[in-house]
C-alpha cells in the first residue's frame, strides 16, 4: 500500500484514528491552530492525547482542551527537564503533578516521563523523576506515557523494580514514539506495555523498526505523531500535525500486511482502553 501525497478526507465516523501523542501547545501551532483542528477532523482523527513536557505549560494545555473537546491531557515532566537545578525535578514538582492529576477532569495519563540518555548529563535526576512519576500514576490509577531514548536497558530496570514493589498492580502505559529493536520491544511487551509508533516508521532504512512493528500484538498497538516533530513521509521536513497520523497508520498496515481499516479500528480501540477515553461525539 503506497502512501498518498494528498491527505484523504474520510468521514470522521469511518476509519477513525486517535493520535496518542501530540504537542500542539508549541509555538509552531500558534498562528493556525483552528486550521490544524480542521485538518485532523477531516482526516478522521477523533481524539488526541496531549502530552506534557513540564507542569509549567499545563495552563496552556488546559486552554487547548477547553477549546477542542477531543483533546485529552497528560501531566508530567520530560526526562530532559528533570535536571538537578532550581528549575528541575524536586518535591514541589512532584506535588504539583499529583495535585493536577487529582483535580483536572481531562487528565488521562502521567507523562511524558521516562529516560533520555542521548547526550544527557542528568541521568540520576531522570531516574528519580521517572520513579516518582510512576508512583504518582500508581496512586492515581493512571497509565504512564514513557519516553525512552538510548536508555532501553535502564528503562526496563526501573520498570521491573517498580513492578517488584507493586506486584499486584504493575505499571500500565505506553512506550511512545518507539524506535527500539525487536528484542527491546519484547522486553516491554513482557512488562504489559503498549507500543506506539510515530512517523519514524515511514522513514527509509528502518528495517529493524519494521521487524519490531510486526512483533507487536494487535491489542497492544498504538499510533501517534509526536507533532510538531518527526513528520512522516510524504510530509517529512515539514511541521508535523495530528492529521498526519493517518500516514503512520497506513504504513503500519502495509508493514503488518493487514487492511488499513482493521488497523485503524484496532488502534482506536486500544487507545480508548488504555486512556479510558469516552466514545467521540464528533
């Protein structure tokens, strides 16, 4: 199945999709956010999960969620923001995340959290923040959105230890923007996590990632854009946006040799289950 260069416009009730990871609060979207909304609705995207980089941005996320009813929110701190300085991770940040998770009705996850060891100098702070956010998710009975870059082994170790501490309710969540090997993919499947693929799956010479995509059971598969980053082929090099999650889903269906309609339905069902999303009214 070849990806078209022109965005399709299916009925929102037919072949619906959920983009499970967006950052539409970023400055790139300020000039035309209403138009971006029109694009995702025309592409059949019925719900979006808006991830959070730092709690300081949460008031803007709340504004967006009020403006667009299909936007659902996560609250958390990205690992690269968990630095050992006055603006980084500490008990006050943990309390802030916990308070927002308790009080905001549109919160569906904690994150994004996790580990990013690519050119990092704050590994111990990242691990501390990751563990703390796993605890908050456990206490609030919410899934976690996990970022893992150049850190699969350490991420696995943190999750395994947490599950040993809480064996009756292990971590529930998703490995977002996944780019790991088949072996690493199996690690996180064995831990009960979902795997979400982004526009990376459409890039050239990502054969290892294709192998991983074929490995994931249908009931653990999700799709995302991680916009404004990582625009999929044929939009690579442009600003990414939620409507382009359709290209990700089309490529995944091709790789997995299954009808696009089936993959769209499966990933939408999975996203609703993981994030406890209501049926869309769009």
